[in-house]
C-alpha cells in the first residue's frame, strides 16, 4: 500500500495541494480517519487530480494529431496485462455508473439520459466482469448467465429511457 506521505507528495507535485501537509497534520488525519480511510481518501484525490491532467493532456495531444500512444502509456504504467486492463476497465465502468447515479440529480441533461447512461455503464460493468472469468472453477462462473441477463435488462431499460425521450421530445 502506498503511504499517506507519498500520496500527499504526489498531490502536491500535481498542484492539488498548495503545500504538502506536515507530518503532524497527516498523523492527525490518520488518527481521526484511520489509516485505510486516509489512504483511500488521498488515493481518490490523486486519481481525480491525475485524471484531470490526463484529460487535458489527451485532448491537447488529440488536437495536435497524436493518437494511440497516450493511452498505451497508462496501461504500461499499471503493469498491464489483458486481464488487468479488463479489470481496470471494470473498475472504471463501476465508478462511472456509481458517479452517474449520484450526480444525475444535478446534471442539466434530462433524467432519462443520465439514467440510461448509468444503466449502460452498469451493463458494461457486468460484461467486463464476465470477460475476466477464465474457468468453470472461478467462483464467479456460476453468475455468468445471470450477469448476462442482468446486462441485457440494463441495456434494454437504457434504450427504453432514450426511446421515451425521443418520442416525447418537442
């Protein structure tokens, strides 16, 4: 596990903190939140900060005509294999689905759109989980058919929300 100090130093380097917390401040936060909670909070802050930098840099690279290699560097940094990329995509879809559900009330888009997007992300999460089942001995193998059915239902519901929006739109 990465230490709270290493995470806070990374956040400072990325510009998320104007100055790094002192050892006393980190110790107080660890005492108040617990080590795992503090590391999780700092890891998520680092993820968010890095993601903001990635999006900006990738848009700039794309606009300059550079495509492809930027994403490959991300996979390489994770020590990626086919399975780990699938797991990372599964995690990303899971987070996207959860985030869409939470923020859908505050987005200016029609609720049918955010509900459909969340449902599609949930279906993608299920499909990516299925992709990582490698043998009948995998404990998740018993749920493959159930998860396929759930994914179909999620996608059908998402399509229904969008179809209703299209037919009722002015």
